[in-house]
C-alpha cells in the first residue's frame, strides 16, 4: 500500500505544491518520493499539509457498494492491501484489538476527475465492526457528506431514481446551472449532487459526475473550528450565506428555514481541496460525531498527506493538539514501513488522518497477550 498507492497520491500533491505547476511524471512502483527539499523550505511551524487523499467509509456489503460507486463513475480502484495488520495499526484506528480484519477494501478513483481529491477508501470491516446507521441528515455534527459536481443534474437524478436511489427532496433546489440535491447511497450515506453550469453532459452517459468540490464538516463552534483548520493549512476562507429558505431547507431534508455560520475553507497550496465548515444554529442537532474506533458505516475520516509525518506530529503535539494514538508504520503489515499514519481529533471529535513519510524505526512486537502476528492478503 505505501509503496504503490500513497506515493501516487503524494506525487500528485507535490506537483500541485510546486510553483511551476508542471505535470508530474508517472510515479514508479516500489519507491517513495523524496520530500527532504520541501521540508527544508517550510517555515518551522508549517506542518506541510499538501492536500486531501481520500475520505473513508465503511459498508456491510463491499461488492454491492462497489457496484453502486461504479455506476457513479468510480470505474477504477487500487486494491491488494493486507486484510489484517499490526497492533499499532489497530491502535491508530482506535481499536482495542490485537489485530483488525477486513473483509475487503479498495481505494476508488473517479474516472477523468477534474480534481485529485475525489478518491473514496471503501472498507468492509470484519473485526471489529460497528453496523450502526450513518448520520440521518446533513446537519449532524461531524463529517456529514461529500459533494459531487455533475454536468447534468437532471439526468443524473433521473438515472439514480430509476436505480432506486433515495433523494431527500423530490426536486433539486435552485435553477439549471446552479442547483443541488442530496441523496443516500444504498446504506444511507449522504451525498450532495450539485450543478454549477448549464447542463452539458454527454446524453449517451448515465451519470455525469466530474469532481468532488467539497466535503461537508459540521461543527459546534465555527470560530473555534475555523482557527483549528487554519492552523492545519486551510487558510483560504469564503463565508457562506447565513440563512436558507424553507425551499432550500427541504433539499437538506429539513422542515424549517435554517440559520448557519460557515465558510468554504481551502488549502492555499497543493490540491486546494475544500472543506465546507458549518455551524448549524437552527435547526441544531447536538448529537456528537462518530466516536472511535474508526470502523463504521458513514464518512468517518479524511486522509491528509503531509511532507514528513514525524515532523508534523511533533509540531502539533507541542501545541497541544489531540491525537488518537501514536504514529503507526503503514501499511505492509511488517511494521517496518517508512510511511505512517496517525489521526488528529478535531474540536468536535472528527478524525483527520495524517499520512506521510516517517523516520525508520524498529518494528514493535505484538503485545504479550496477543497471538503471533498473522498477515492475511486478499484473494487474487
């Protein structure tokens, strides 16, 4: 995983980080990109956040979910990851087990995407697994939904409805070229389908999704969370309208006009990915974000590559930011990787997975109470 997939994403991020914006060469397998020059150029307090790699979501039926996302346009994927891993990796996901186990898992790629941050880490957990339903509505605190950009919203809605997909409203809100609607995937996970230009999709295609413009994160205190995400690197801030009519509210599945405090925040470099950060004032749902472990149905984490993970973690720990665990070498299962993961916990408990190169370290043995490490690979 770290030798093939992560370098691909990070090579794209490095390309976007560079000033010349030249197209990145195709990354070679079995190598890691060298970030040493970039690290040396960063200010001392800059964690070197480069972009968004993917968001992760769980499923009770991987094959059915995979087929659904294929219909949306996620035709390609990266698989072959270990189904079990080290105790350190389990701890990194907040799991109190010797080893986790997956049924299946792949990172799905949106075909011909206009942005590099549209990937989905689709996982079916076996041990441990929380089958509680995902958030019911888009105003729940936490990582509530992801947005898809389409070039023909009406056609996509018609196709998805013909496939039995549930929308939160009968009609989209807005006018052609500037409208949106929310739908649920087969297990209830929320997605926003939005159109920002006059319809111009290929009439021969079933779906017309071309990008993932933003990820919706709802918070309990906008000012606190904005300062937090600015600290990570989301320094571009575009305020959102503070009220919504009943007609717009119905597109969110709500039954009353709403009041919010929010903004679209984005990185000032890298892939410029956007988070829609919103505090819902009315109606307000006080239920907290998904608790650990990270093993459930619903969008429960985003992966954010940094130039050097150990360096980024030290900077943030020195400032008192909270982590779910220590850094875990990832992801071969040997514990000897030069790549690692760790999860930040934002002020509302949202999990932000930092990924990046780490200093070489000795592999840690399994705890004394655990059986010997067994790495299972998916069937070829």
